C-alpha cells in the first residue's frame, strides 16, 4: 500500500510502556475500535480495546476517560466498577482537560460516595 507524500506514518517506534515494536498509529486504532464497539453495545470488547490502548500509552486521556465512563454507566451492571473508574478518571482529569473528562471524574466521585 502506498502513502501520499508526507502522509506515511514512519517506521515503527520502540515503546517505553510496551516492550517490542509498535506502529505510531496503534493506539489510535485501538481507540477507534473501542469506540466502535461501545457504539454497538459490545461493552466487553470496548473495555478490552481501551485496556489494550492503555498498555501501549498508560496516560492516554481518551482511553482513561472512556473506560472510566464505561465502568460507571455500562448497561451491563456486572461490568460496573466504580472504584477502578475513580482511579482511571483521576488520572485523566488534569488541569486543562475538556469538560467531559471532568464530568466523568465528578460522576466517579459521586458513585464512590465522595460527593454527597
């Protein structure tokens, strides 16, 4: 497959979080896959794809936030894990992040009894 000039993703990069070689777009691929699974109510697969993204980039705000939200609000209540969601959302909610990230963190605080 050829890429337009300037659009080639470049050679694989050594990841500090993931031993071995990773493609620069690998995290983005897992995030797209996770979001697609989520939209199709395939919640287990969505969680697995977010987890995989976090094994490659442990500080990825998209994966942290969306996995936390899934663990807080999943229609499959067996998948809910408010304590883990709070841990994830706290890592995502740093100054300067979008309001929806703070909304997830507020929900996690509430679900864990930290907001009356």
